[in-house]
C-alpha cells in the first residue's frame, strides 16, 4: 500500500514538473495560455471499515487546466498582426469552404500567395461579410463567415464626369486682351489651375483652367473674368453656359456684344462675373459642360476610350477679392485602377484596404467567438483550440461589443506565463518529487528489514 502511495506522489510530482516545464518552454509563444496541474487525494472506504483509522491511498491528477488570463500586448510594425484586448478568440479554418473551425488568441497573420489572410500554419482567418461603402456587417453568424482576401487592385476605372473648382480671383490683376490668349504663353493669361482627370480606361489626363481678366469687361458696374480650358494642352470648348456680360475682344477698351460663351482666337470659354463686393453674380454653383473629348470633339483621348466623355465643370461660389489668387477646392469624381498601399484594422475588427487611386474599400470584419466554459476547450496544437461538449458551442460576435474584446492592430498578445512564478513552482515540484522518492526508498528499506528477520 505504501509503495503505491509513494508511486502516486512521484507520478503527481512528475505531472507537475511536466506542466511547469511546458509553461516555461512556451514563455515566448504568441497567444499561449499557461496550464496548471490540479490534484486530488485518493480515498477509499466501505461500510465495514473504520473511517477514523482509514489512510488515504495517495494522490491523483484530476485536470491540467489552462488559465485564459489576458497576456500583455507587444506592438509591431505589421498591420496584419492583431491582438484581442479582452474576451474572445479568432476563428480559423483549414479550408476556404470548410466549417471545421479552430479558435486561437495568436494573431500573427500574413498573406498567402492568393492574398488570403492566414496564420503560420496556413489556416484561413474567418470574417463577417460587410457592405463595401458603409462597413456594416451583413450577418453576424459563424456559418456565414468567409476567409479574408485582400485584392491588390481596386476595381474598374471610372471616367471623370464632374470637376469642382472653388477659388478667389485677385481683382488687382492686370487686364489682358482675351484675343491674345495662348496657353503656351503665360503672359497672355493671369492665372491657371489644373486637376488630373481619367478617361474610361483609367488613363490620366490633365484638365487645365486658365483665367483671363479681360480689358474693359464690365456690365452694370460688374467686372468679369474669362475661363478657358485645355486637356493635355489641347483646346476644349464649353458648350453653352457662362454669363452674358460684355468682353473687350477687340482691344479698344470697350465691351463688345455678348454671348453665353466668350469666343476669342479659336478658344471658346466661359464668363464669370462679380459685383462690387467680389461676390459671384451668376447662378451658384456655376455649371458648365465641355464638348466631347474624343474624335470629333476635342480629340484628346486615345484609342479604345469612350469618346463621348464630357466634363461638367462646376465653380462653387467663386470670389473676386483684393487678395492673391487661391484655389480652395479642386475635385474630380473619376478613378483609375488603384494598387494596394495600406491595410487598416479598426478596434471593431473592420478591415479597410487603401489604394493608390485614393479609394478606401471595406473588405470584411474579423469574426470573434466566445464560449460558456473556456477551460472546456480541447487543445489541438499550434496555439489553437476546438469546441467540445464541456466548452459549449461557439457564440460569434463583433469585436468591441458586449463581452467581446477590442482588436488592436499592429500588436500581438504575448504568453501569459509568469517566469518568476513558474521557476518557484519548478523548485516546489522538484522538492515534492524528491520527498516522494525518499518515501519510496524508506518503504523499500522497511521491506528489506522485514525480509531479513529470522
């Protein structure tokens, strides 16, 4: 009997040593959770024995329980690294369409050859689908999660159809004769501004707007400016629009007859007029449409592009103050094909991809899962667990809501192992092993003594 008691003590001490050694070995393992060996005494009794004099039968290991306390966060320079600050687990799967889910706290993710986010073992990180514009999750269900793929390009190009300009024109500028306007000669215009636009193929084109303060341009006390347009240096005329105010096109210092557009030297532009307070007197905003940019129009687009493309130029509350020329708004609504430049992960798990064309696309929201009993999870290695009857089913949810923790991008959760505590436990387990070994040795000596009695 005493031999078995000593052997059970040695076995328990060995289990404690093994558990402590495993904790120490994984002190630097990302997402690792330390374990604790738990023991109970062995006691047997019956109705015919005297419980007051009964001796226990030793010790038994009841459980090696993992401790899911929060590990400290280690910040990195990789935006795909993620840590959960609070409750929950990342959800991964070994197959894109499979539902054999594993759960982990290790957030060291990277892109595979197909731009899917995977862990070091190649398991796919699962996420909730979202609306690309609003970022709202379409469904918060584990069965509807999908692997996260980050495309390296942003959709199809969109040709520019609208350009917005807001500026101040300096009233002190020297008047010039619009008939002499030449875009290649800066002395024939007062100021210019430019914006990059795109055709239907995503090819960039520079739209330049030239401003000329005409000589003798006045009407009922109001002064005017003429705006001319060029795409890639080639003339683009305005079709309709403008304001019907006099412009001195002959250079005699007097206003000539007017029209909805100012035509000088083969260039057809638009007229912007201001009152004595420098406020724009036309309909605000002033909207003007160019001729077609393709063949038969401005003829500035290359083969294959949509030749019917026009540009609607809108002047948003332009002013004419006694202040230097300043462009305060210059926008256009076209895009070219963008290349991936950055990936951002919010505290709510929303993954946004940013592209070189300025587009920001919401791709997915990282799915989190929690359990009624974390210690009931089954370890499967690679710092991962799977659900079991003891843990209960996985409950999916969004990060930073309810009992789910917030996601920290560019961070990793370190092991929750305290080396100081583990080293003390190691010494204690070693002493325990030695004491039980001594018990076994003494029992052996006593048996030898009994056997030598004659």
